[in-house]
C-alpha cells in the first residue's frame, strides 16, 4: 500500500518522537487513555443530550474526533480533551437543530399559520388597560406611587427602593402593599361595582 502525503507527515511526526510504529502507539494510547473514560463520557452525554437514542452515535463521533486529533498530536492530559470534544460536538448539534431552512420559511405563508402580532382589537384593549393602569397609579398617595413604580415597573429590589426613597425596607414593604392593594381596588373594585 502506498503512503499518502498525510501518512508521510504523520510518520515523520511520530519518528521525531522516537516511536517506530505510530499506528500501534496511537492505538495503545487510545486504549490506555481514552477508552477507560467511556462510562464517564456516556454519563455526561446522557445528562447533556435530549435524545437517548443518539448517545451511542455521539460517543462514536467523540472517539473519531479524538482519534483524528491524536494522529496529529496526542493531547495530554486526555480526559479534559475528550470532554471538550464532547461538549463542542453537543453544541454543534444544538446549533444545527436550530437552523431553519429557507424553504420551510417560504412555506409558512402557504400553511396559513397564525402570526404572533396582536390584531387591532387586542392592541386597542391593551392600550385601554394601560390607560386605566396609569390613571390608577396617578391616584395613589405619592410615597406609595413612588414605591410601586420603582418596585413593580422599574424592577428594583426592596433594598434599592429604600436607598432611593431614603426610608427603611420595612417602610418600602408597607408602601408597596398599600399601593398594590389600592391599585387592585381601583382597577378591579370598579368592575365589581358595575356588575352588581
């Protein structure tokens, strides 16, 4: 069998390390360093992979990539390299799963799939609800309003609100509770009165 350019390069690399038969040395390294990691690798793949049916294929893909990389240079130590290869393989598979072909996007119009954007009626209802909420917030006592806006709209923590308002966290909690109760009464108490 004639040597290919890759075989010559690989042989030269291994000869420079003093190894007579690079293929057998590579196989010995693989059996000694990589195969004992199989149970840990399978456990990692089971934990990280959604489809249990793919684990054997993934394990084999990891072995192929590790072996091919080791033909150029044996990674030392082997364990972190094997698990890095496995992690990168899983990431690449997830990325490929997320890719949507252009053909499938073009066909969405033909399927008459509902669009997520709200219609004009839902937009009008949402604007009306926001207007009612703004009016309700405007009717709150000033300190309650400030606490509700900072906590529920701007998303600040009780400690951050206390610092901004210059009050204790207990006072913030009291203002928030009072403000939210008043908002509920303004917004939902009206509807209850209209129904009766």
